[in-house]
C-alpha cells in the first residue's frame, strides 16, 4: 500500500497543560491514516527573551510544558521569536518559517515528505508556504476560524499577508463553508477553497447508555437540567454574556445548573456569578479536564451552550450532537451549518444577552423540544458530518497534490 507523508505545520497541538489544544487535527490524522496518509507535526512554540518569557502565558510555551502527542503521532517542537502583542502577528509567519525550515529540511532528508500542510492561515500556512518552496513540495492550507474570520479584520496588514499566502498555496481548505467563502473573497486563491468538516472520535462521543449513572459519577443531581459549556474561559467565547443570561435563570429555576469545562481569565466572571446566585453547585467549574473526560460532561448534560463571538466550525458543537445534545449557540462562522435553528437547537445573535436568555430558558422548560432537538441533531451529525466520509474527501484532495503517487483507492 502506497503512503502519502504529510508534514503538518501547526502551532496548535496538545501539551501537558493544554491536552485539548489542537486535538482536532490529531483526531483527523487518525482518520486520514485509514486512507494511506501519515501526518507528522512540526509544532511552533513562541519564544521571547528574558524577562518576557517569565511573564504570564509565555511560561506555558517553554520546556516546562512539553508536547503530548496522542494516538501514536509524532511531533517535534520548534521555538520561534514571538514577543507579546497583537501587532507582532504581521511578522509571526515569517518568524516561524525562519526557525522551522532547518528542522523541516533535516526531517525531510531522512524521511521524505510529499506535501506540506499548514493548520491555520496565520502563522502556520504562511510558514508552510515558505517551507514547501524550500523543499520543493506542494502546499495545502486549512483555515480554522479566527485566522480568517477575525485577525485580518483587526489589522489590514494581516489581510494582505493572508492574500499573499493564499497565492502561494496549491490547495486552500477551510473547516466550514463560511470560512471557504471568506477565503474566496480575497480573490487570491489559485483554486476554489475546499470545505473539510473534521472528524471526531465516534467511540467516545455518543449518547450515554445510562445518563443517571454518568451524572452520579460527575456528582450532578439526577433530576437537574444541566447546560454545559466546553472551551476556553475567555471573553471572545461570550462568557460574560453567558453569565448575564444565566443569572436570572439560575435564581428562578432551582433545578437548573450551569457547568463550564475549561479555564482562562474569564473564570472570575463565573465565580462571581456563583457567589451571587448563592445556591450550592448552581455553577460548576471543573477547570481543565483530560480529553477523554470531556465526553462524560456532554453525555451527562441536557444541552450545550456556546455564546461565542466568532467561530470556524467548533468541534464541541459536533461532539455535543454526537452525544445527542441540542445546542444553544450564536449564529457565527460555521455554527449555522451544523445547528438548524428551531430543529436541532436554537441560534441567537452574538452579544445579544436577551436572545441568549430566551433560548436558554426554552431549553430549560421545554423538555419535548429539548429531546426532539437532541435526537435530530444526532441524526444530522451522522448524515452530514460523518467523519469517515469527510476524511475521504480530505484525503482525496491531499492525494491529488502528489500525482506521481497512487492512492489506496486508485
């Protein structure tokens, strides 16, 4: 069987402290393996000179927080200059390419690659385009969210860098139709962007056989109505809006509980909410949990809440649907491609607390709708977002970049 070897350039990858960071691509690599594709990762980790590397989140990028490759994948760490500040993003792709090229060449000499793939347009695909040119290999890119939908709008220089990068990419891809449309708006793509819905772990994410048992393990009351949020506790995820929308509902509905899985600077917003509600375990903050534990939180909950201001195609929405959960989310990015408003969940406008509160309350009080929406969401996840079928689309596109090789189906 022929093999296609992919060098994946990605700053997103699981680490000892952040086990879910970039795990979506690790899972996709497992699906691609079934189609004769092997992915090896070159992971960019920002470095800043003393004393900057002693401050805040920069500590997480050093050796004290090593990479944790899951599922037998191989990954090598590359340090590159990335001082704090959004303004440096205009130079980040070039900085990553400068640091990663030497290691990519060494790896390529001993175990030749066929394609270079950048995960996120900025900085990874920009670096991948440079590395691909140095190695004489075709380049693919996968836009995942803020790299296209947010950052270029915040800084015109990034819009220009995005266009220049796309002009050097042989295969542009996005994780949602909305992202692909945004890529197309640049007018710089050499071919029509391909939408690739990424896969999940079907063995882990599925409806609970016994929800009461799952809740008992988590310490949740069997008769409660639980809304679960999974992700970073950061302002861009709408955590303040979630707190404001939930506060009157937590006070009015004594059986309603909010569980927020993850950590971040907005944790204090939820801690203050918990203090104001003053009801035992009305708000649960388990913090970061291992990736293998996340399915239990979804299986034990009644619905997912995701009030983000921006998204690509959030994996947690698809994971929740896999577990039979209806979804309350903002109508941003690819969310509307997954959630059918009024059928598999409820969509609201970003930053609209009143709409969010109304949608959450309907989920709390309308059990028949909640059950039906969860059932329809599960069916939609299997029909539209089938991991194996979408992985074949992804694999076929990657194989097309290496015409001298023959795929396993060819």
